[in-house]
C-alpha cells in the first residue's frame, strides 16, 4: 500500500468521530479536503473503508482493521514527538492535560501557575466527563489525566495527590440545615440530585450508601456539577458533591453543607496516565509541581476543611 501519513491521520479522525464534519473541525480542514484524503486512501488500499447509510457512516471490516493500525501509528508518532521535544529541555514542549469536570476549579489554577513558571510550554486543557477521560487514556490522546479513582481493569498508573471530600449539600432553607448530627437513615429518606450513571462521584456515593445498608433515592440526574448545585439551590433536592467545587456558593451562602453521619465521604484526586508511557521533562515537571503545589490552589471557605467540618 502506498498511502501518506496525512491520509492515515485524516482517516483516523473520521473513524473515531464517525463524522466527516467533526473530523474536519478537529483537523482544521474543509470537509471536501477530508473527503478527498479518505477517498485517496481507499483507492490506495483497494477496499472501501466506510459504509454510508443516509447521513450516517460506519466502518467496514477493512476500515475497522485499518483504524486499529492507524491508532497505533499515531501513538508512536506522538511518542517520538514527545521524546524529541523532551530532549530540548523545558524551554519548549507540549503538555496535554485532561481533567474531570469536578476537578476544573483547582486544575485551572494549577495550570495557570505552572504556565507562568514555564511560559514556553504549550498547554492543552480538556475538561470533560469520566467516560471521555478513559477513552483518551485508552487511545493515548493525553499526557496526564486528573480525576477521581480510576478503574482497576485498565492498564494505568495512578498516583493520589490530594484528598477529595464529598459532602452532602442542601438549600439553606431546607429543614435539615442547622442540625448537628443527621443520621444517615434520615438523610436517605430525602431525594437527591446526582450525577449520571457512570460518573466516578456517582459510583462512590452509591457504594457508600450500600455499605451502610441504605438505599439512595434519586430525584434527578445531571451531567454536570454546576447543574447539580443550581438544582439544590433551587430546592429540587439534596446533592453530594466535592467540597472543592463549593467555594463561591458557600461564601455567598447560597448552599449549605449538611452535618450528616459518615460525611464527608473521603476520596482522593489522582494523576493518571497509561502504564509504560514515556515521561518527558515537561510531564515530569508537571507531575512534581502537582505533588508539591496542588493543596495550595484549593480554596475553601473559612470554617471548612478537606477532612471534614
């Protein structure tokens, strides 16, 4: 086969997105240019790579096989680029960081300060959900992921760097506000506004209630922490979120933390990357920086601490 790396890179984007339009946006190309690259690749391969079903496309058997090879080739090229950039030292380089949406509040501060220390390092930040973070790790699209506890069934290296306390929250007008010690059985009678199924926070909450013999009553599901806080503030139910996300709401007294039995649920924030991924001077510098400075960038209102209260 006589195809170019550009054709292969374009094909991989279309195959991953299953959309010529989204691939064109990702690659900063026009859609006709993307279509032409894929068509030339199909001619070189001698087999169709996509099936067209109305407005939808799907990979053919040949397309699925080639997509696997394309991903591996992209990983090798990215690793070569990282190693060569690393040989230039910290004057230059790239850092791709992906963070769980619940970690965004302190992760942006971390990256801003790191960028001031290393101004010539090009930093890419993606704030997304757990499912996308795991896909990025699997396809080696990111250097470092900051998230809650990673799954044990993936080939990952994960290092905890800071506590992540989950607290029960309510509207300040809720009857449970002001009580000194709320039994968990009483809390379980309330309806909760929670993250969607598959969220790391949702999983930790469900395990906590199950371990204490209680059933969690779900009133609403939200795909973002900000939506949960707004729903709780409006009185649509109780919520359980990371204390690190409540700085503004607690200081403005728009939300109250409940003093409930077993809370806070103590978890950790982790730095995660694929096992065996080669470390560059940039990624090593960021790793060391997070371990040394993360806690300094977490701002909590007076009267609250990461370990409870």
